[in-house]
C-alpha cells in the first residue's frame, strides 16, 4: 500500500503532464504532412513486392532531390537545407519499405490489399506532396521553437503507438531542428 500511493500519485502527475501538453503545436502541420508522405511507403512496398523491384531507386532519388533544390528558393529555403530534409524523407520511406518487405518475406505473402502502380499513381502522389512539405518547412524554419529537439521528441512519442511508424518519423525529422 505504501508503494501504491506514491506510484498512483506519479501516474496522475504524468497523466496531468500529458493532458497539459498533448502535442507540440509548433510542429503541426509539418509532422502531419511528413506522415502523409510516409503513408505512401506501404503502397510503394506492395508494388515493389509484386514486381520484385529493389527498394533503392537511385535515379529517382536524384530526380526528387534535383527538383527540390530547384524549387527551394521559391519557399525561401536554402537548397542544401531542402535537399537534406528530403533526403531524410526518402530514407524514412525506405526504412518502412524494408521493414514491410521483411515482414512479408517471413510470412511468405503481402497483405491482400489493392496494388497501386508506382509510376502512374504513387510517384505522382509523392511529387504532389513536395510543394506542401517545402512550404511547411519554410514556415517552420522562420520560427523554430526554443528547445526544438526535446519538443520534437515529445511530439513524436505522443504521435503514434506503432514502433515502426515512430522510428520512421524520427528518421524523417533527423535534421529538422537547428543544431545547438
Ligand atoms: O519512387 C520510389 O521507387 C520509392 O521507393 C520512393 C522513394 C522516395 O521516398 O521518394 C524512396 C526510395 C527510392 O530509392 C526512391 C524514392
């Protein structure tokens, strides 16, 4: 009983903390758009499973990064900053693809959901998110929050219960906060 009361108090305090700061508003909607891009990784992985394609598509990565560099200036972002941010989005996307392909290999099959075509459907969707992500990155960079890394970690941990999704979000935001 002596142990129960303090631990109950601790739980209530922790609960109080998480209710007081359910998420970090400074990171929204940027995190939501990062997540929208990651949402496409499972469909990309399905296409790659069905067509036995490698996760890595270096030529496509070069195209994405070249386009991002070309457009960065219109969003008031340094080209290297934009390229590094998108490189992180690509790496996070690959992390999910590798993990899912590994899961499906163990099971000997992928989930029986509808397959979308990589070239006609999925890459155009990824491209469409580019402008939104650049816009939100530019906005974020104009007012990065104080204590950015800690607030980001808080935002990410309260974002999802899925360990793979959490890891991918950590990877995607690896260079988001300014270095101290
Ligand atoms: O377009 C693909 O083939 C993808 O897998 C998507 C993506 C990306 O995130 O943009 C990820 C990995 C590839 O190396 C190239 C691009």
